[in-house]
């Protein structure tokens, strides 16, 4: 029988996530896609609890802050366009008053710090190796919060730097959470604003760094990016912005994730829970 597409080969995994296991998904907005589907499936998951984090330097800095449990202070925030922000956090943590922003940020850090010793699975989604350095501090930021572009320098984080930061961060986390297993994936979302060539180079650095980490046994790799670009290599699998995967594509990638890391019984139980979650949401929308 003639084949009309190439299926990405995925090695069988010894990791089998149960619905009771504590799980965090952390990283780019594709972490939300995985985390939201797991939450609907009845998993004990925290979907992107630190907000969207695209570059690995910001991901590592935030995870190390969680490990240390060090709260943010007013001096680390700034006021812009009527909101108090941190360069470490997504705008969803910003607030009109400094105390409110600090409460949201420190609440996340504190709760994750308390949960870390019992964490069983960390799912990291790397979004881009391109990052922005705030000139006033010389630090890579997670979010520019619409500050003027001339306040930042653009940098491309090297493969070696990404691998070193990830390795050190995972070592710190595993010292606190000795049962933690790590799954790394590269986001299939395209960063078209950088230029398609630059985005391909960025993804290549992430892929090489992830391969380095996984080849040393520090994590296992799941090919979200490859499934999108090889199995689903058609523009009909993108959303209207031609950047994000469509709902159909995200569902397909999650299905491959489930086949890899869930048992058949867990897949069946999660499917029933997701069906019920969709039914309840439909009822709420319908009024």
C-alpha cells in the first residue's frame, strides 16, 4: 500500500505517566497545549505555572529561582504602561499595583518550591534560542513587555550554552526532586518575525542542545517539532496566523505524546475525562 506521509519514529519509552503523578509543563506556549490536554484528562498537572517562557536561559533562571525559593522584591519590578512587570515573568503576572504583581509572582514561586520535592515529571518545551538582553542589566529577559526596542540587544544563545544551562538546572532540581524524570521537546511554533531562516537556525540550536542533554541520560526527548514538520507538513495544519499549529495538529501531536508516555489504560481513562471536560465547557458556553 502506498504511503502518503512519513511517520516520525519514536523509540518506546520506559516513562509511563499516571494520572496521579505530579507533573509540570514549563516553557513556550506549546507547553500550554500539552498541559491543558493533560489537565482535561484528569492528570495531576501544573500547565505552565510560571507563564510562557520561550528561551532556555529564562526557563533555567526561573526554575532555579523555584529551587531556591527566593521571593521577588519591589526593586525587581518596574512600572510601564500602567502595570508593574518583571522581565522574568509573562504579562499575565503583571498588575496595576506592585503588591498585586508581587503576590502573583511570589505565589507561583512559593507553591512550586513547596511542590518540587515530590515532583515526578518535568516536561520542558524549548521555544527559541533567540533572546533579548535588557541593556540596563545585561540579563536575558523572558518578556520585553512592549518596552522600546532600543532598550534591548538581540542575541542567539549558542548550543553549548543552552546545553550547559539546562544540565546545571536539571542537576539542581534533581537534588531536591530525586524521583523527577524530564521530558524535553522543541516547540513546533514558528517564530516568523525573526525571519524563517533565523527561526530554522534557532530551532537547530535547540535540537542540538536537547540531543546533548538526552544523550547523557539527563532527559528523554519527544519530537513535537519533527511531527509538525514531517508528519504534518502542510499549511492546513497551521492556524490562521500560519505560525501556531491548528487544533487538529496540536491534538495529533498530543496523541503521539500519549502513545509514548501513557499506558493504554491511562489513554482510555484520560479520553473519557477529556470528553466530559469538553461537554462541561460546551454547557457553560451554551448557557
